[in-house]
C-alpha cells in the first residue's frame, strides 16, 4: 500500500460518503475509530451534504414507497466472480442488450433522491466521470452499469463498499457480506434492504430483468438463489495469481483516493484479501455442487477475453437469457470499441505467490490452473 500519510487529499464532493444518507453516515462513524485528522474536512463535507439532501431523501422515500413495495424483481441475472476476475467485462458486454435493466451511474450515485434530483445529478455525474476507471483503465461512461453495492452503501451502514474508505474494518465489512453466516435478525434486515433496492431499480428500469454485478454476491449466492428462485448466475473465473495481485492494485487505487484511516500493514492486508477469496469460493463451490445446472454458467476469463461471442451465445441458450441474435450487434459494437484496450501488468513478489499457492490450492485444482503459472 502507498503511505497515505504522504498523500494529500482535497475535500471532494464525489467521495462516496457525500452521496450517502445522513443516518447511514452517522451509524457508520459511530462504529469507526482512528479517523485521520486530515480526513476530518472530508467527513464534515459528507455530513454537510447528508444534511442538505436529507429533505430530498425523505421526499423520495414517500414518493416511491408504494411503487417500490408493489414492484417484483423477476429473473435477475447476477454476474459472479471475485474482484478483478473479469466481471466488469461480462457486465458491460451484456448491458448492450437493452432488454436488461441496471444501476446506471446517475441512478446509482443519486439513488437516495433520484426521482427528486435526478435532473440535477445526471449532468453532474457525467461531468465527474473519468474516461477510464483508475484501477484497470476500462472505459467508464454514463450508459455503462455500476455495481449495485455502491448504491447499497448509500442506504446501509454495513455495506461492503465502505471498506474503501474505512480499510481498518476490512474483515468486519467482508463478514457482513456473508448473509448466511450472520445472526438471523441482521441477515433478514440486510436482505430486505437489498431487495427493496432492487425493486426500486426494477421500477426505474421499466420492470426489465435486472443485470447485476457486485463481487461480494459470489460468497452469498445460496441466499440470493433463495431470495430470487428464477435468478440466473454467470460466474467468470481467472488465474488466481492475477486476481489477487490485481485486487491489491484496485484497493491501492480506491483507498488512495478515499481512505479516512491509516492503511493496514501490507502483509496483513494481503492475508485479508486472500482469506476472503478462499471463503468466497468455498461458499460458491458448495452452492454449485447442488444447484440446478441450468441456473448457472461458468466462463474462463483467459478464453473469454480472446473471443467472448461463443460464450455469450452459450450463456443465452443455457440460461434462457433472451434473443442472442437480436443482442449480438450491440455486443460486437462494444467489443470493437475496446479493441485497443491494454491490461495492467504487475510484478509478483515471491512471498505473495507462496501465500496464494498455500491458501488457494483448491481453486487451482477446481479450475485447472497450474501452480507457478502466471497468465
């Protein structure tokens, strides 16, 4: 990790806390410790924005309550996979099929008050978006979807996304994402909030099946299958050396921008990331051992990035996703626009490789990756 004590941060209104509901900010801060002095102005800015938007948030709730309560989430498609496995590529491609609804950037960022202030936030969000994502240089535009756990963080203090600005609580936030392992009362609360969030997105998307992608869903796939019996799951997997190293780079990028705390020791943080990967896929593998074969589809990233179309077609056929031929032109248009995309390249310290090999051997074996072979 970079030494955050050497990085100066300006107060930015694009910080995720600044678009979080006021009561959620307060609940989160009540649990967090060791906020750095230099982060206090950012915290105060978030509290100020939360106060300013409290009334629009309340109006939004009243405006949408009945509509959201009546909404049904039908046949959602969940893109699964650990961070940096290729989930964004799969979601971006599938989003070219306009028969799906999704959390687009404006709706995601202004989730708490979109129906009230969406007209204002849409141009503001468009102006704030970088051309590419900081962690991987992928194109980032207004018509491309975002992970729904970003929106969830705006309404729930235990949402995993907060780990990007409270990294010392990494394990607590990660643990909260495994709903099947939580006390029943807490799990039910999180499930209800998540379902209401999806209902609001479904209503916003004109009742289309939702295309969803948040990597933490992978570790609670069994719960999602119970909540949405007609759900379809697409899991993309990738060489674990690359996934772990790229995930560490992702956190370097996001925490560098947003952290309010001193970052954990690098060696400890590596262990946290690898241990969570292990837990996530132990849960996922346990699920697919018993799941109906027509409810999930798996893709090897290294093959998919060379030619995604055969895999997309097979996924459509196996999971009954819709009319592949009608959607194909959109897939091809997106793929052509990305033909000059350059992936990041990394060095792989020996100690990190050994940690990965020691803890993730079951993943290497399950998917046929070779120990020592980095792709």
